[in-house]
C-alpha cells in the first residue's frame, strides 16, 4: 500500500493530500530511510513521522483499503512519541 494512502486510512494524517505534502518535505521515514508519498508500506515496517515539534514512531500492524474510525488505530501501534526541538 502507498504511504500516503496508509496514513489516511489509519488516520495518522487526516487527508491524503496533506500526507503527500508531509512526505514530500522529507518528514517521514520508513525503516530509517526518507520516504516519498508513493513509497510502499508493508506489515512490520516502522514509520517515523515528524509533526512540528513532535516525532512519532509507529509500527505497521495490518493493512486495509478502508477502515472505520474505531478500527483505524488497530492498523498501527505507537512505538515511541517524543518532543523534538523546533528546527
């Protein structure tokens, strides 16, 4: 599954266009490698996402084409969440 689609379906980022913008700015890594919006995400991958002063690391648990709001957070598990100084 494409990175931008996974971020939208899992509701880590609300809109796919916003997920694409964040990825294109180099703020998302898959297994330590800077990812593009079109990068492929697989079960077991670790995503590191930088939101302003917050950095969240999540592990992909499952992939679905669509997910209801209640089941969206079951697609990933949070490994680490930390504050980082503003750049």
